[in-house]
C-alpha cells in the first residue's frame, strides 16, 4: 500500500509543479513583425464597436488605438493566457470582442501604445509586458490617451 501512495504523491506533485511552471511561462507571441505578404485578420473597426461589449469609453478607445500599434501588439504576449484557446499574440485579442471583456488585454494595449509614443523599442515594450508593468495602467484614465 505504501508504494501506491508514494507513487500517487509523486504524480500529484509532478502535476502541480507542471501546472505552476506552465502558468509562469511567457504566453505566445510572434518574434518578428508580419511579412509584407502576410494577410492578417482585421482588428474590429469603429462601426463594429457597439453593444454590451463596449459600454465603457476605454473599451472602444482601445480598439481605435490598436491599429496604430498593430505590428507591435502582433509581437507581444497576452497575459490572460488566451493562447490556450488559440490566440497567437495580443493582436489576436483585437480581432474579436475578446479584448473588450478582458482588463488584461486592455491594459496591455494601453501600455504598449503609451510606451511606443514615448519612443520605447519593441524589446523594451515586450520586457515591460513580461515584467507586469501593464498592471499599473488605469483604464478609466487611459480612455483619454491620444
């Protein structure tokens, strides 16, 4: 009986450690900008930003800013871990209403946009995303960002 419980403990411990290390991994993102010939799905356009997904000003405004940094957010991970459901980068979140419902996606977009406006490089922006700097973004005040 002892070997059974020892094996069971080892399996549970291994599963727990694997799950923790997976959640600490950097989510999916593209390591380079899309090629000139690559046709990306469109980011939702202004005429699609209505209804219950867009009740707060910062939701629609994020979608208005996303095309301005499309190549940047294409190369950024999204820490809501939507890559587990097939997303390839932060940009994917803005190809549907997914980002409108997710504070992580919204904060990361506003962070990327503001850092790009400050002249930060893609590597610096990605590093800030990975280190969690996006968590400091206040969505209510971000709605006024140009």
